[in-house]
C-alpha cells in the first residue's frame, strides 16, 4: 500500500470514528422518542450512507448493483455472504427498514453500539448455539411480522474471498417458519476491504441480488431445500464474478 493510500485510509478511519460519535450522541437522546422506521432511517441508514460515501471518495471503493428488481414488496430474510465490514454498511440502504443478526459484543462498542441497540437488532451469544437459534426464531419472527427485513450472514463469520461458501440453516428456518421470502445476495467486498487489518484497495464492489426464494413449507425438508437454493445461487454468482 502506497504512502498516499495509507494516509487516505488513516483519514477515513478518523472521520468515520468522529462521525459515529457526532451522530450517535444526539440519536441516543432523540432516538427513543421516534417510531421505529424513523429511528432506523436517522440512526442507521443515514450514517451508513455517509460511511459508504466516505469509503468511495477517500479510499476509492465504489460499487455496482445488479438485480434490485428481484427485491419483492414483502419483507423477508436476506442471506448474504460475508467478507468484510463494507456490506454491513451497504445493505442497510438497499433493504429497509432492516434488522440484523449480530454478535452481542457489537452493542458494547462506544457510541455506535449504544445507538445501534435502539434498533433492536437480534444480538446473540455465539457460544450458545441453541439459545441463538431460539432468539433468531422468536425475535426474527416478530420483526418480519412488523414489516422489517432481517439480514443474516449464514456463514457465521467473515470468510476470505475465494473460499467455499457454506450456509448454516438458521436464516432459512426463520423464513420457512414465517412463510417469508429469502433473498440471496452475493458480493466481493473482501477483495477491496479485507477481513483482517486496516488496509484498503480501490476498486468496484460487485453486488448481485438474486431472485426471491419462497418456502414451500415449514418442515425440515423445506428448510434444507431453501438453504440449498440460496447457497447454490450465491456460490454460482461468486464464480461468475471471479471469472470476470
């Protein structure tokens, strides 16, 4: 990484951190007084748009989206591959209002985590798998019935680009239990915003949104089928991206 890019990345993190504090403080005061949709827009969507804008103009990471016409009117479960932090910001502006499955430690991050807690994310303890699935089913079902999208990264953690994609079934089970569509999403953000370290590389993130997958039942076979379809679509989309 060149000296100029190192300076740009440093400035990016300084501005991003400062903006999180400046944004979160007033939101912590007025957020509890706002209805959920307004709260989502002001607390998360607007700040995430700023983060993506900052990433574009300071670090040179742009994006290209294909398949937005596949997004149904009915909120559902978004199953996306997970490579970096970039997609956690970006997907907030595509599917809204939205909640997501996160590790509970994120809520302890000063300022941003405190404000994020006002959006009632599904915060789980990953060391307690059974409890986590129960939380996803119970709280995720409540969110879907309230007309809120649920974002799940079914790989469970960030995975390096080029590695095989394997989905766990929690998100698919949530969709089947609530007769909600699954929207598969593939992207290559990890090529420009790596999982580890603070380095960044200019380029264009490709984001592909697949056709909605509608469950045919709530039984285990239906869950497996939905999960397989979503996993297969994302893997195929990733192969196409890598092929050029």
